[in-house]
């Protein structure tokens, strides 16, 4: 049974959402669309646990995995908008330790565009205790050697970007990126999104249902466009393996351990509802209840292509603006219009904003992606339906 509201002009989105369940692709999920700063679709269905005892409700939350990066980026972009940070100022001016190993000239723009080269923490794999403390991860990033000359290429900063942004935020505000997001964005705007879930919110958290074989064939071996990534992930000598697997000391077993969403893991373990994500993206590209998070001039920079082509980590084409993925490669839904920005996560979550049409869409499920982030049939169906609407 599909619950919630949907304006008639977006009936195709409701149909696609229902189809995801009817064809057995989904367990529990929510989907929300904003148009010109107002919610026009807010749907939920299914169950929030593997046993099927807890129905998904209007306020169910779930782990959004790498979509968390865009919450951290949004927080930092508000600091740029306020003049506290500058895109083209070296990060080391704010965070002197970051200058080590030839990183003195790396700018905030380089980091947000996934061009810094700091993609692997194999020299200091992230542990749970590191996430609790926070600073050991920041110190490991500061000490890391770039995998290519900064600014000369790009590659997905899958585990490093959020923690690096938090280190920068901490140094200019005295607060981590999760704390800044909570105090300055989520609280005032009523955003149901968290980088570090408070204890009081735990009863709303959905249980994640991971793919049958998340480390091997279901990650893309049968999808030609994703095969180079699959092969690299299974090669311990590759940069892909070092950046994605060897850089953390835990894996899918953490998906249902609430400790991992309660600490700040701003690259990988944020929590949100679809309504919260869609509202965040709506406030990024326009006004929501009279509030706009960044000025149009900065938004134009955020959505401008800064990195496009062969991704040194993912080994396929990726496209990035500042902190957000852009259309163009296999990780972004093909139906999305040029000029969009968004991001997907390995938990199956996805969020998209189309500034030209004043639209945002967010999808938050509890069944992990069988492919990778934005290349997921559930998401492709919804984005296609959004544009048909």
C-alpha cells in the first residue's frame, strides 16, 4: 500500500514508486519531490525492518551513505556564501597540517571537485574509534600523499571528502561539519537530515537490508559500463581498492550497527528522510519558506562542470561540479536534464536538483543498491517519471 500525497501532475512518480514495490525491487522506502520550494510528492511504503514487523511511516529515517557528502558540501558552501571560506584559497591557509606531502596549494575548489588527489587512507584505515574521535581521520588526511598531482586529474574522494570538509569547518567555526549542519541549516529550516544521529532519533531508523553479495558480482560485473570499476574493486593492487576498501577497517557489517550513524561520518553514514533531503536540495537551489542557502552566483559555480572524464578511482566516466555529481556518466540517471546536480549512495538512496525547472527529488530506501549509487533501476525509473510529469 502506497501512503502519502501526490499532486496529479506528478502521478507518473507515484506509479514508478509503486512499480518498484510491485516488481520486488524494494522493501521499504520514501520518495519526495519539491517544485518551486513546495512539496508536491511525499510518498512512503513497505516495512522498515527485515522481519516485516515495522511499517515504514512518514517520518522513517534511513542511512543515505554517500548522499551524506552533499550535506557536508552544502554546509561548507554556506560558509563560502557567507564569506567565511573562499573556494580558491589554499586549504592549508586554514588547516596548516594539510600542506604536508605537496598539498600546500590545494584549494577548497580542488577538494569539492574531487581533484585534490587525496583519496586513499590505506596508510591509516578508518576505524570506529577513529570516527568517534574524529581528529585521527583528519590527521590521516593531512598526512596523506596525493595519488596524482593535485588539480591535474579527478577521482572520487569516496571516504576522504567529508572528513576533510569537517576539518576545514572545525577550524573556521569551532564546530564539525555535522554540528554546523545541525545548528545552522537543519535546525532553522526543519531539515530531517543528520550527520551524526542523536540518540532520541534512533527509534525512527530503518534497518538496512544489504544486497546478497555486495562485494562481488552484484556491484556491476554484468553491466558493461561498470565492469572496469568491478574489476578494479577486486584487484587489491589498484587505487580503487585502496581508496574504497583498504581505507576503512569495516564494511557492510556496520550497516545495521547504530553506532556508525550516531558518530559523524560525513562521507558515508548520514541519515535522512526523503522529505528532509528534498527540502535541503530545494533550499539549495531556491527559496523554501523564505530561506535560500546560497546565492544564485555560487549555485552557478556549484553546478558548473569542474571534472569530467575518466575517474582515477572509479575507472569510468564521472562528472562533478562542486560537491555534487553532474549528469554525463553511468553513475547519474540518464533521464536527468543537463544542468542537474545530485548524488547517489550505496544504500540505494539518491537526491537530485534541477535548478532550471525548480525541481528536487529524493529517494530513501532501506534495501542497498545492487549496482552502484545512481546506476540503479529504482532510481532511473523515478527520475524518468519525474520528467515525464
